[in-house]
C-alpha cells in the first residue's frame, strides 16, 4: 500500500494530477470534515464529483488519496474506512449510501 495524506484543493487543476491507480479518496469541506469516501481508479472516479459534474458533491473543498496495488486492497480499505466513520460519527459521510 502506498499512502498520500496531503489535503489538496478540490479543483480540476489538482484532480488532473491524480494517478491512474486503485485507491481510496476522501472529499472534505472547508473544515476538512469528510463528506464522501470513494474508491476505484482514482484518475477516473475523482473528477466525477467536481462542480458541474453529474455526481457533484456540493461543499467539497479538499481531497486526499490513498493508493493501493489492487482493487481488492482498495475495496477492503474503503469498507473499513466506512465502518470506522460510522462507528465514530454514528452515520456515513453525507454523500455516501449506507453499506447496510
């Protein structure tokens, strides 16, 4: 697993720099509160939530990415991150659908 913990502005300029690799990404608001946890090919999925996109996530200001060697690793990490988030905040991030 390769990790990237830096928060970047959620703008097209920075999103274009995402690698074409499997990963888990977090979208957050101004206060860095996570609004969405995503997974998949980061370069393909990350732009889907930009302003003006069909999957726009309103209020997103920042993102961070954690890259993995395989889709299985990314999916397992995403599931764990979703469970941890719900355990800590009693609900899932604003734009995620429940796992249950």
